C-alpha cells in the first residue's frame, strides 16, 4: 500500500509538472495601470501614463496627471514600461511542437496548390512552444501553413486559449504563396554543381501559378458542375476579402510575382521576406505593397551583399516610405520569442525606437487587418498589453511583470521559467 501511495504521489507530481496551464478567466474587475512609460504602438509615447481597461477593452489611455477616478485594481507601474502585445506574423506556432518528431509536425500537407487547407483547425492551443512566447511579450500570431506552391490559409490567434476556436481572432485571413526562385542551390546528389545555379524550371513554375489563378477565377465566375475546393478557396483573393501573402526575396522574383499576380486578379498582396525589397521601393509603393521583412539576426545571403544588410534591412525599408513589420522568416518556431530583439537590432542600426515598436505592433496589426482591435493602445481597442521592467526591445529590460490578453491576466510561467527557478536555486546554494 505504501508503494502504491508513493507511486500515486509521484505520478501526480509529474502530471502537475507536465499539465498545460489553465487559460485565464474573463476579466471581471476593472484594472488601472499608473505611472508607466506607455509605448502606444503608433509612434507615440506617454512618459507617465494612466491606462484603464474593463470587460477586455481599453477605457482610458492618457497622462497620469489627469484628474480622473482610478477604477478597480490599481497597478503601480512607476519606472516600468507598457506595450501593446507583440504580434508574430506568418509562423507555424502551434502547428509544430518538436521538429524531429513527425507526429507533432502538422505545418504542411501533400500537394502544390492547396489554398483550401486551413491551418487553424490544426492549431494546438496547448503547445508549450506557444506558451513560451508570452514571457517576452509575444501575445498574438498569424498561424500559417508551409510547403508547396500555395501552402494554404492562415488565421490569427491569441496565445491563451482552451482550443483553436477560443484562440481565433481572425479566421482564414489570407492565403500563402511561395514564389519560385530564379536561382536554386545545386543538387549535388543529382549530379549538379554545388552553389547557386539558374533555375531552368522558373518559367514553367510561374506559368503553373498563372494557370491555377486563371482556372480559379473562371471557376468563381460560373456555376461549377463539380465542386473544386482549391478553386473555391481562392474567391477571397479575387474579391479582396482575403490577402495574398507572397513569400519572395529576390528583386526579379518580387517584381515578377506582383506584376503577374495583380494581372491575374489578386487584390490585396503582402510581401513576406523581401530580402532585396530595398532595391525597388518605388515599385512596391506604387503597387501599395506592405512588407513583412525577414528577421535581423542573420547572415548576408550573397557574397556581394553588405555584411550588415540583414541588420539594417528594416530601416532601409522604413526610410524608403514602405509599410513594414518584422517576420522572422525561416527561423525556427522557438526563435519567435526573440521577435522583440530583432526590432532592437534595427534600433542599433539607427531606426527610431518607437518606429521599431510599431514594426511589432501597430504596423503588423494594420498589415494583417486586425488594427481595428489590436496593435495600439487606444480607447475602445482590446486590452492586450504587457508591463515590462524596462525596454522590451532589449534582453536586459524585457522582464515582464504582467501580461493581459483581452483584459485577462495571463500567466507568465512556462516550462523554461520553471527550469530556471529550479536550477537557479541549485546553484545559488553552492
């Protein structure tokens, strides 16, 4: 009996350690944050702010000197900083838990043209990788599929939910297309030379995209005898209710993609990656193309690139007058928690700090089409925000004390913080 009881206790402790945290309950009490430096996400700063929210919505954002009654629970945040929740676009968070374990990888499906594949229904709200984003202030993400030519449909979620239905902020917001490259790495196993080689199939691959778009457009203009889910899923691209997220990096690829897709009926296009977008800013502006630029903690791709091109790329695009946000490109999912520090790197290259905050908040929300509720601290918008001990774009300052999603006070504990506390106690005692 003693052995049985011991086993039950041990099992209970293990289960408690492994169990997912319960999502925070709905906000029932008004909350007031007073004294913090508020970074509003639109380029503005309030040095000593007063922020109040109730029922998940911001009811007051202003100066703490305002003679207005404080409501509900008051948090003294003097000397601290408040930010809108950071937003990570075009990631597979919640679709992949462990890269090396196939059973936990649901980021892509078979097929080259599969716009009807919806990433949202595969989203795992109990992912520990997703949970680990919150302590760095990343509270929202666009969950996007990968693979193939047209990967599927993305949705936007918040990071404290029971399931994908609860997590959803905007369902099926857009479709993701991977434009072919004019050059590709030589496939040494196929007898090709190593290094970048011209892609002999580029014309054929682009023509396949054109053919698919023409067929999908024709399908939507007539009464089909048979249901074609792939063609039907493209309706929003042609009527402008969904955005087309085009993954492309090279100058030629970007120009070809935008010209071709616009000529074939795409209304709203967003460029993802945009490594050489700084070479063609006038073309992008004339076509009203926003850019979700790749992450800054990277090496130059080509031998003749500036050594610091990835570091300064966001600033080059901002200075050119483009609408820009940061997307950490091909970086692994767990690196998404470093999103604030990618913006911090751009600050070190001369980008204004509040503009850098916009690249994670207001600009991202605008590009994704959720700026009516998220991305900035404004009256009437969602109370999705966090309090940091210092500068959230700096690793030393990004130490969160509170985080709220739709007014709900969410936990900042993760598997990593548990391990940190465990081993800090071990080594402090030695």
